[in-house]
C-alpha cells in the first residue's frame, strides 16, 4: 500500500506542489505581493515559457503544419464557443464589475502555462505553442468587437497587452526553441528545464493566490468561475476525442485553460481595475486544474 501511495504521489507531484503553493499564497501575502508589484508574475512567466520551450523537440515543430486540423479546432472553439460560455457564467454574478470580469475569461487566449502542462501530460507541446500564438492573435483582433456586442459601450485597446505578450511570451519562446534547435541538450539539462517549468507554475499560483481577498461578494464569483472551468473542460474533452495521439492532451488543455493575466488586462482596460478581481480566483483554479489533469493523463498513458 505504501508503494502504491508513493506511486500516486509521483504521478501527481505537480498537483501536490501547486496545491501547496496555493495554500502558501493564501496565507503569506506581504512578501508575495511585493513580488507581484515588482513584475514577479511577468518574470516567472518568462522563466516558464523559456524552460518549456527547451523541451519542444525540433521534430515536433516540423510536424506542426500537418497538425492544422487540431490547431484550427482549438482556435475555432476558443473564439466561437468559450466567449458564449463565459457570458452565460457571468450572469451568475450580480455585482456589475465582478460580472464583467468573469465575462472576459472566455475572450482570453489559452493559458501560457498550458504549454508546460501539455508537456507534463506527455502531449504535443509544439501544438500547444501554436494554439497559444494563434489564440493570442485572435484575442487582439476580436476581443474588442466581441465585448462591444456582449456589453454595449465597452471598448478595449489592447496595444499594451500586445507589447507585453511580445516580451513575456514571444521572445522567450523563440529563444528557447532556437537554443534547442541549435544545441543538443544533455539529458540532465532537459530534466532541469522540466523541473524549472514545474516550479515556475507553482510560484505563479502562489503569486496569484496572494492577491485574493475573500468576502461574501465573491461567493457567486467562485460559482461562476468553477462553472466556466467545468464547461470549458467538458468542451475540451469532447474536442480532444477528435484528435489523435499526443494532440489529445494539447487540445484539452489549451481549450480548458485560458490566460487569467490577459483576461485581467482586458477586464481592467474595458471596465476598470475592480473588474479584474475575479481573475485571481480563476488563475488559481485553472492552474490547479491544468496540473491535476496533466498528472491524470500521464498516469493513464500506456507504459
């Protein structure tokens, strides 16, 4: 029984680490908030993206053009279905600013950490990277018009978000992929990169959790966030059944994990800072979900 328990813990080590990080973030606020105010989230996102990119094999990138079907499916669902789900979930919240914050979750691109969780699950990290890039472009192009339809009078000018994405996502992703393509990394370096990705996800959870301040007004927000997360996971699971091989994990995780930081930026830009408050709750929930799902899929993968 002890050996079996150890085996389960090994398969779900990322989830255990992330859950512990969430508990630390909820209880240790001051030093973590200092990091948040000094660009700590962006810094660890850079670390996460770069270390994850080191794990993307060049042959995976060469296969990416042939993966246009799962790529197109994930992008179509992200732009066509998820905004409707978040709009419906937002109606569970009475407070206007908090409701608008929930609404923006479905407009965000896939979560940056979904590349790392896809790799943890043994899936196609290159496909996840393609979905991240494509969904980010679609968010920049369509978030404003969709918001204008859902909330008349709302407007988004995502110029600063684009610049931030170039610095936090595009640059480290390109650097990591280039380094992996030019240099044959020793096995130890690959292990270090994988461990770094896991630790970076845990630190991000702690930083996001440190920003959460619970009150009775947030109870409907919790329900709405979990409703959106559950619905997007179901949609991702159904879509993943269409995929083949390693694309299944990438489809599920990129569809069900949306970027809480970009959603917060959209909410603040369109409705003011108060609207960004629900995104901290979603950020913790989605990262815990992603790491748990990755461990589950890895445990069920054929030996």
